[in-house]
C-alpha cells in the first residue's frame, strides 16, 4: 500500500517537474489562473504561436493540469499546485 502511494507521488512529482520545465506551460497555467480562461483569451494574452499554444495546452490537459468545461479552460488541483509553485 505504501509503495503504491510512493510510486504515485514519484510520478506526480515527475509530471509537475516536466510541466514546470517549460516556460510556455508555466505561462499558460499562470494565464488561466484560478478563474479560468477561454482559448481565445489565452491566445490574445500570450505571445506564443498557435502551434505552441495548442501543443502545450494539449499536454497540460492530457497530463491532468487543465480541464476544459463548456469552452472554458480551468486548472485542476495539480494545475493549482503548479501555479502556486510559480
């Protein structure tokens, strides 16, 4: 049981580390913030290419840092943890 938790924590920290290694991902998370944003709002706010935005946003969604609900991007608990880590 403890080994499973340790394994989960390890992969959790690896995901957080990978997310925090990318300046673009950090910018996206910071821009979404605790209130959420639409994709269009993000596009206007960040000076990154459409490809970079889509690539990194897709990664953040796939890895569980961001969810999209009714056209609005929101941070998950992991996303908020990443936001607070700066």
